[in-house]
RNA sequence: GGGCGUAUGGCUCAGAUGGUUAGAGCGCUGCCUUCACACGGCAGAGGUCCCAGGUUCGAGUCCUGGUACGCCCACCA
C-alpha cells in the first residue's frame, strides 16, 4: 500500500517558494529511490521574514485565486466586511478577520472553491472628516467647481508646517476629488497593512464602496426599490445632527448619559376670555429653551390631578402663548409633576404625541442647531412682550438659549425653585459629539417593516431562516426587528457618498415638484444628478422653470454597504459570477452591526432577490479593550496590532485570535500571543528534528511498531475532532485539539522514538532483530504525523506551516488537501494504550529523576513497573523505546493487579550509578 | 424598565447529552547548561467551580431566585 498523495489542487500546483518543492518531484521520484531527495532544512530555522516571503510567493502563485469555473455547489463564498479605510489597523479587526480566515482556509483545503473578496469601505462620513482635517477644507455645495483649487493644507498642516485652524470652503466636486485623492493613497498603504495579517483573500477581487461599480449597484438597487414602492420620500420630523448638518437613522443612534436639570415652570390657567385666573400648572422640563416651541401640555388620561384641565388652554410662561392640555397614555404620572410640555420637537416622544394628537408644528430650532432668527408668527400673535422675549434667544445655541430662558423665567417669577441637576440619557449620532435635534425635512426612506407589521413579520422570519453562529446572536436581530419604530431613513445631506440618482421636475415658477421624480436609465449608472441630465431634458434646463433640478442628497453609507453581497458577486455586472456565488455562504461580522449592516443586507436581498443574502452569519466577540485596564495610559504602552505583529510575528497574533471561541468576548492577552510565537518556533524545531531524522517518506505501509500505530490512532482521532469542529465553524476547538496533540507528540512520542528513528540502536544489546524495519516505521510515522499536523495547523499559522512545508513537500500547504480522509489508510489499532502507558512510564521516570534532582539524561539501572496485566502487555510492546528514552538499563515489568491505593502502579526504582 | 451573554486556581481560558481524586497555558517555585528547540525540558505548589435554595443515588454541569460585570434595546418631561 502506498501513501495517498496529498492531493495538490490543479490550479495551485505551481511550485512556490525559492527553488525547491517542485511539484513534479512527488510522488513519482520518492517511490523510485531509497529515500526522497533530501529535504532542505535550514540549520537555524527562524520566523523572521516569513511574512514578506510568503505573502509575495502567494501573490505570485495565485494560491488563493477564485476559480470562476467552479459550479455553485463547490463554491464557498464569504461576504467579508469591508473595513473603513482609516490608515491604521485595529486590534478588533485583526481578531475578527483572522477567525474568518481560518474558516476560509479550512474550506479551501477541504476542497471548496473559496470566493473570498476584500473590500474597502471608503464612502461616507469618516472619509469626509479625514479629508477635512487632512486638507483643511470643508464642502460648501453652493460653490462652483474650481479646477485650479489648491487645498490649504497637507496632513493637517499649512504651508509653514503649522496646524491649520480654520478650514477653507470648496465646491462639492472639489471636495469629492480631495476625498478620492486621500483614499487612493491610503488604500495602497492599507492593503499592505492588511496583507500583513495573512488573510487568504483573493486580492484581485478587491472592491471599493465608492467605485463606479459600487455606485452603479447602489443606485440600481435604489431605483429598483423606488419602482417597487419600497423607497419613498416624505416630509417628516427627522433626527438631525447639527454639527454634521445631516439627518441620521435610527440605527445610527446611541444614548449617552449627560448632565441636565429639571426646571419647574409655571403655566397659567386662563378663563374663557384668555385672562389669567391666577392658578398655575407646574411642569418639569430639562429643555426650557424649547418653551417657545411648546404646543400643548400632556398628562395621563387617568391622572385625577389633571383631568379637570383636559380641554382647557393654558398660557405658557414668558411668551403667553395659549396651548391646550391634552391626555395621552404615554404620559407618566410619576415622572416629574406628571404633566409634561410637548414641544416640536424636544424628543421622539414629542414626535409621537405630535403625530397622534395632531398638534401643530412650531419648530424653533434651525438645522445649524441654533434658535431660528426670524420671529415665528405664533410668537408675534402673542404680543410684543413675547416678541421681545423671543428676540432674546433668537440665533443663540441651544445652550445659550437655555441660559437666557432661565433668566427670563426667573425675572418673571415663573421658575419655581432651583433647577434640580440630574443625569439622563441623551440621543447622539454615534459619530457625533452634540446631542441630536429633531427637525422637519423632506427625506428618502426605505421600507423596513418599521411601519408595517406584516413586513416586519417577514423580516423576523428571515432572521429565523438564517443560521447564526453562535446561536444566541439571533436574539439581537430579533430584538432589533421587534423594536423598529420607523422606516429606514437613507438620505444624507453629505457630499462624499453615492448620489441619490433622481431629479425633480421644476414647475412654472421654478419650484421643484417632488412628486415628479425623474429617474435615469439603468444603463446610464452611475449618475450624479448634480452634473448629469435626466432623460428627456437638456443640460440647459437645469434650474430653470419647467426644467429640472438634481437631488442634492447622497445615500446613507449603509444603503450601499447593505449590498456588499451583490457588489462582490457581480450583480448586474457579471451574471455568470453572480450565479456561482450568490446567495453567499458566510457573513462574518461584529455583534454591534447586526442592527445595521446585517439587518439592512437582509432587507435589500429580500426585496431584490426574494432570498436571504447568505446561509449563515458568524458573529465574532468583543476584545475587551486594554485601555480599560490600568496599564496602558499611565504606562504609556498602548498596544497596536502592527507593533505586535512586528514583535511576535503574524502567526503568533493569529494564534491568539483563533484561540478565542466564536462569538465569545476575549480579554486582550499578550501572554497568549507569546504562546503563539512559541508554538510557531516549536513547529520549526520539531519539524527540523523529524526531517533530519530521516522522516521524509509518509508511507503508512512502513508503519509497523506498536507505539507508532498507537500514535497514528491518536492522530486519527485528532483529525476527526478538528474536522468536526471546523464543520461547525468552531475553529478554536480545532486549534485546541491539534495543539494538544502536537505538544504531546513533541514531549512524549518524539522522545520515545528519537533513538529508534536515528537508527542508532544497538542490535546486540536490545536483541531486536528487526531494527531496520523499526527505524523505517518510526521515520514513516514521524513523516505522516508532521505532514498531517502541518496541514491541521495551516489555517491558523499559515506562515510557519508554509515555511516548513516548503522544506520537503510540493506546492503550497494551503492548496493541500485537508487530511480528513487519510487516516483511513493508516494502520490504526483499536486503541492507543501502548503510547499512553509508555508515556506514563516515561513520565514516572522523569518524575523520579526530577525528585532526585538529576539530569533527565542520567542513566538508570533498574525501573520496576507493577501494573495490570493488559497495561503491562502494552508496555512490553514499547519496551525498547521506553528504556531508550529513559536511559534505563533494566526495565522490570511486573504484571499484577494494580495496587488498591494508587489504582495503577507504576513504581520506579531509581538505581543510577553516576 | 426589557433582552442577551459572562461569572471555574494570581492571570487568560477549556469543561457535548449531570457520574471516578475539576483540566490547560501563562505566572510562581524547584530542578535539568539534554546532541530539534534555553524563544528549551522535567516536576511542584495553587481551586468554597459568584451566592442562596431546589431536583437527583450523585451538579461546575439541570431548575428557581439573587449578586456582579459586559453588550443590545427602550418615549431624553
């Protein structure tokens, strides 16, 4: 029987590396010679430089290239999260991406054609922000394009090398050009950085979310949604970030605890004629600056204290505007005074009340976050005092207006007591640093079930169809879907993004008619409505009565990101590729973007294709930030991935990442990285030893010694366990079982067979007439074990395994077959008792030597082993190996019942003569 | 306020369907300058398995109720 050839996959059979490992040499050549061509084992193997060497080799050989001819069932496609191009790499990214890469490498070795593209998420706010800081500019879309525009700064510094203080306005087109200039340079660096972590992505499939293809896909998706009625525009109160001057979606919110204060304000009851009766109603508010925007007071319908007031009107303090007192279940009797003022709009509850109670709109906050400067008519109607009061706050920031209002209230005796400081959650845009305001504006929305229970049910069902790893992560999806309270707002008043591909017809007065939406032909995509012309119009009609105007807004970055499966798989661009890769097999991602990226992607695929976008999602855990530990700041030793990669090597960092269970939060632990490095070094040295012992021919037919058969028995179990684990996407378990085997292999088996493998055992003394066969058995077993272990480790530590592989094996280990099927051809015994007992006895001998404080190499004249008969029999079959490894002259094996007190009785009598 | 997750030696973590003296690595201690590896090897010490009840012949493992931490969601008066 011959060794099954490691099946090197056709496309990857190209020799890689430097001059050895030629594919033609195997398996033919080794079968015709006594011994394979000598492996090229360095005298001093080292991890240094392996990353650069093998990254280049892999790129040259195309070992990770996707084979576009593979049928769908053979393909494993991965929807890699496109990282935001930021110039540096975060620990969390390394963590998650490496875990996915291990799965990808397993799938590839297991025979799947892995479609594993990478993308850069370069559209959107982060890039805008960086362009502003880097070039010292900001976008003013009202400006005309200046072809000769020169930004005032580079790297945030002006011509004299000083930090710029004020940014210079430029046109939208100039601004976009600068953004692209920035990311183009960054992405070159970024790719280099990312290649450093050894992802087996096919870099020729790299995409950008701002590229023409992505913009076309995003716009096509939008237009299809529009045609089917899944996209619509509406004038509605919208969460608004005042510093970025853009609307934001529910998914982009976060609460932050902020200090505030309850102000107790006196509203005045009036008689039918509007004359104050002298009775006051007190409400408590944290936002007195919105008093001018008050449209009603509200209390719970069952609240006896306020029931007499329902239907009455009261006069607001300071302004004297008359507002009704209304009832609504959302009002909480035990919060504050139990009655609240409704403003347009102080918070989202106000929006609910305003909508459900059909209250008027009296907005006073402008989009820049300041109080509107023109005096509103309802203030004017309230009289000259109200106007004077309003003028005192007009144009002020929210903060300034609040101070002013407190003064006015105090002056009028309408502020009861001192404001009571509290801490309360305030909504922020997750990327912003000022509280969100709510303004009314026309925006575009995608339906997502937030306002349609039937559709919400549909998306909930999609969530149950998806396979979640770990399983409990599906709750996060479910809760998000259950908690949706509005459709997905997708328009953004930003500049560097995918333009919403529509125009509006202008009426005879030159005003846009938003009901007459003009759309481009799909073949014209991508379009920019600010410079392109809608079908049926001339460019000269832009902005003139009867002509058209382009939509100025861009799409939410998630509106494009939610199409990454379509973008990567070539939807509408490469139908052949699309049918081979979509729906995808795997979406790996972080838990924090289930509500955005994952959910939105499900929504888009459902609308567009009527399917899930992928079969399953793996959700990685968090890294507990080292900043939370006391060390980093005070000690000043902030750890960056790059520094760790340089210090310990990529394989070591990958080892740490893949040690963490799927979906499990993990504390950053540099110690674990050191262990990874040690493992990599151990792989080099153990391999060197095995190969220098003549272990080059992994031929199971040569394996005869009981100890060797026992080792392969255990290895077969390890292969099976690792395969099972990987099939369940539990890479960490696969690593664990492989690693455990490897250390035992080094510490026990290697020591036991050392002498035999070298072939330096003396026939006359051992009385072993079959020394040659025994030596060949040891060597073959070492070769099989090494060959197998390298492949089992390859998904985790790709560099060191490839290095060792190149010493003696053809092709790339990453194109080699996963060894799942090979143990079937091994001479495997029913159990591994021989190895277990031999290792135990060797351990006992070591223990005795350690207690005696003598060298492990010091000779022992007599070792007496008393144990159960079957265990003694097993030991007998490895007698020579044990005496060799233990440097024992006389091994006495005494078959007896194990002693009651110790169970098994291995008794070692150390009788050393040195 | 609701949901999810986590709580195991100094540290980081394993411990399917409950079953002999609870495991690993790091760190610590002692020993071995061993010819693959001192970026090594051998050995040792170290644990009320968060708390309180319960089910069971038997619970780290199941149930109930707490506590602590993390994350997500929730209408910011």
